[in-house]
């Protein structure tokens, strides 16, 4: 087949074309149809497949995380029970409203038992919080350094929770003066809520 024969091909009479040109034309039409199909359907399916793979990875990561938690569920339940027990024990260490007066006497007895002389013992106003009430007590005592240590140690050994804040030790004549704010806590009764 020559170039002049190719130039003389008529699109209206495809049946008379030489066999190699018909095969080439058929392959070209087949390729165009295949490309169009790929462009329309397969490419969209590939994009959808990629999205599904990303979601699968996200779900796999989520599943693995939840599986680890499920594997540790019994340990976490035991830990929760321990926390609840500890919380209950700490809650028992908070005095109720009627026990606060006894606790104030215990604090003053600790100071006197340590050999300290009280210059100030002033309970402040209660400050409510979530499930407890904070009661600050301003204390100023005179004594020596070891007596202060015995006093603070004695307060921390009380069966109720008492914390010391803003501790200041200053000279006071031949002795020392200790100023602190002791804070005790009590739980809120149901009738107070």
C-alpha cells in the first residue's frame, strides 16, 4: 500500500479499504472505546477504591485501639475498684460537720503537747468546693524549731486530713514564731447539698 492509496481512501466507502487499514482503524476505534470506558468507569472506581482503602486504615487503627482496651478491660476494672476503695478511705478521713469541733481541739492539743504557746488560733470561713468544704485556720505559735517540727508532724498524723500552708518562721525575742494556715476539709452532708 502506498501513500497515494492512503490519500484516496473515502470515509463513505470503508468496506473497500485495504485489509491492513481496516485492521488499524478497528484497533484505533477499539482503543478509543477502551480509553473512554476507562475514563468513565474504571478511573472513578479507582478513586472510590482509594477512598475505601483510607477508611479501612482508619477503621483498622480504631479497631486495634479498642482491641487493646478490651484486652486490658479486667485490669482497668480492677484499677477502678482500687481507686473507688482509696477514694472511700479518703472520704472517711474527711470529718463531718459535727466532728470539726473535735478536730480543732485535736490541733490545739498537738500544739500544747509539743510545748508551743499559742498567740493566734483563728478558724476562718468555710469555702465550699465540689463535694467537700475547706476550713482554713490561722495559727501563730511561739516555741523552738524542734517543737514546730513535732507540732507539724503531729498534725499530719491526725486521723483526719489537715494540711499546712504558707509556713513562716521568724525570730520572736529569744524564741521563734511560726505562722501557718492549717486547712482541714469536711465532706458536704446530703442536707447541705
